[in-house]
C-alpha cells in the first residue's frame, strides 16, 4: 500500500482560499505515491501550482497544451513500457480540458488502451479564463457565457455524462469521487493506478470563486452535492457498475442556495419550475445508480 503520509503536493502555491482542485491535487498524490509522472493541461491548477521558477509538485510533472494531455501521457507510457520502467502515468486536468477540447485525445488514448490514469478535477467551468461554461457545467448554473437574464435561466444544457462515455470505450476502471470524502478519493486513485489499462476518475472539486461561496465551505458544499444526488460517487469495472454510495437524499434546494451561481433561481422569488427540473436530474441520478437508502418498515 502507498504511504499516504507523504505530502507530494506542497503548500505555498497560489490557489484561491478553499480551492477544491488544490485539495484534489494533494489527495490524488497521496493515492498515487511517489513513483508517478503527472501530465497537466493548462488551467487553474497548472497556473496556481507552477509559476516559473516555482513548483508545488514533488513528483515529475509535465505541462501539456489545453487539449492534448492524454496524447502526451500516451507517449510517456509507451516509452516507459519500452524501457521496462514502472512509473505510473497520471493526467490531472480540468473539466474544460477533459469534457471539451481534450476529448479527441482522451478517446484515442482509451481506445488504444494505454496504461494511464486520467483524472479530471471537475470545477464545472473554465475557471482560469474567467468562469466560462464547459460541457461539465450543470443545468441552470450562471457563468460568464451562460448568464441568466431575459432569454435564459443560466446554462441551458445538462452536464455531459463523461464517465459513461469513457466506460463505453472499454476503460478498465471508471470512478467518481469528491474532495469532501478524502479517504474514498485516495482509495479510488490508488486502485486506478494499480489497474492495468486506461482508467478514468472524475473528482467533484468545488470552486469558491466560480461557484460563489466562502472558502471555508468547500467540504460542506461538496457533501451537499452528494447528499442531494446531483453528484453520485460510484465505481465501474470493465463497463459495469460495481458500487455506488447510498445516501439519505435531501432536496436540491440547500445545495443550490449555498452557491451564488444558482442565486437567480431564488431571487427575487423562487423559480419553482426550474428548481423542479434540477430536482428531476437528481431523482434520475438516484434511480440510475440506485443510491436511495430505503428504510425498512
Ligand atoms: C487551444 C486553447 N484554447 C484556449 C486556451 C485558453 N485556456 C487556458 S485554460 C482555459 C480553461 C481551462 O478550463 P478547465 O480545463 O476547466 O480548467 P480550470 O481553469 O477550470 O481549472 C482556457 C480556455 C488555451 N490555453 N488553449
Ligand atoms: Mg474547470
């Protein structure tokens, strides 16, 4: 088992207070251990952790373009294999890089079956460039490119189901996790890097600046997402769902109210039909993954 006391992502970086992705980076490296090469696309994490000539990474780390981390990782993995070396190759990339612009390279890497772990820290928008919507932005969230107003209630499309898309590529292991449950996150990362073939982990990583909540509430907001069913923690092996965390679900209202990106749904008055649509998304998740705790009479 990997030594989880090692701090391989150092303090002193320049993330915002309460940055979910920074917590994710720290936990991911506790799951991978030292024998790891990280490939990172451009985005907040790269900017706050590697302002030249400084770095927060205590493992080999390579910057790729916004769109090609999976291709860079594929090349590194092929070279390591050729040289009989055993380092783990791990991409750590934002949702914009993963869901949108890097999708072709990820699809190619997974189709070829490279022995890599691709991890998306999902803060649900392009945060580094000013909070633009991505394919991971949830329904009705306000971003600078999906502002609520006369013509819309925020982001008009639901979140893309990327874990299922990568499972359909034949990924050996696919999992979702959240920074709000660190032990679970580290366990899943450790499992992924020790599973041969292409693995994918998507981490719910609340962004205090982009979502609009106080930096001290990151873990609370993360837990709320899971408790209302808008985020589900599950694992898939070879395309099959093997585990999903059950919850005693609460309505989505609390999670939405905790963040300014959903403020327009409650002010000046609650927009009940839109809130009901978001509740329906949580209900559909609960049904799909069987997460509701049913109390026996
Ligand atoms: C080809 C290309 N297009 C646009 C950009 C500008 N750009 C840099 S980071 C970024 C957003 C990254 O979003 P995400 O992957 O979600 O990471 P986050 O900033 O949210 O951590 C964009 C649009 C770029 N670097 N390269
Ligand atoms: Mg992002």
